[in-house]
């Protein structure tokens, strides 16, 4: 169903659109449909002077955004911020990357595990690719993730390397990581 105008917008059932509880057999179809509601506006919506900053869930999300802007040659005039108070702006129900670091030849990924839809065997698909020049090193496996941190070794410590990380086939990070010297050796 397509609606038009401010009056129609004001009549949307926002409790159903943002419904965040289990559904019942009686309301499942209605809630599912309402969660897919979209609002579109003809033409451009001016961001200035209203938009002052873009807030990201994690540092990795922000670094991915900065890298993709750089690759597209786009300058972002807005402040870029990372939310520090967990769970206030973003739903934290899915698997996502909280943090990542690279020391020696090891990349360490720290996850946020799904709260509702985690598979009982905790098997998740992890894809990590580092490209340095024309050489790629790829880790592409379904692995059991029981701890919030996962390490993979044998990567090139060259800081020009570009990383692509996917969790469950969803983009988790794209960009460069500063290779830190190992604290142990």
C-alpha cells in the first residue's frame, strides 16, 4: 500500500514499525509488514543546517566509512563520532565487529554476539582478506566462535595492505590497518 502526504505519515503505526518484541500468531503478519515500512521523499532532502555529525556504532564502522569515502574521492564535511554508550542508538542484536587490531602477523577481531538469533553451535562464517599489491591472503571458513575475540595469523605486516572482513557474508570492515609491533617480541 502506498500513502502520500504528512497526514498519512502521522498515521503510521510506529509502535509496529519499531516493534522489538516477539510476535504472536495474531500479529506476526502485521508486524512483519510494518517493519518493512519505508518513507521516500521526492527530490533531495537538504541536510544543512540540520545534520551536524554522523554517529557510528564502532570505530571499525567509522574507519570503513572513511576508507570508502577516500576511494570514491568524496570529502565528508560532518563530524564523525563513535557512540560510546553501548546500545543507546544502535540495535546490538546481530553479530558485528566491535574492534580489530593487527600486531606482528596476527589480526585480532572482537565481536558482539547476537542476543536473539545466535546459532546453538555458535558456528559463524568469517571471511578475512588482506591484499598487499597484487598478493592476497584469505581466510574463509565457518568457525565456532565461543569467545568474543578471534585471532588469525600469517598476514603481511605491510601497512599498505587493504583489509576486507565479512561476518556472515555482511561487510564488517574495509580499509587499512596500522600494523603494530608485537608487544611480546
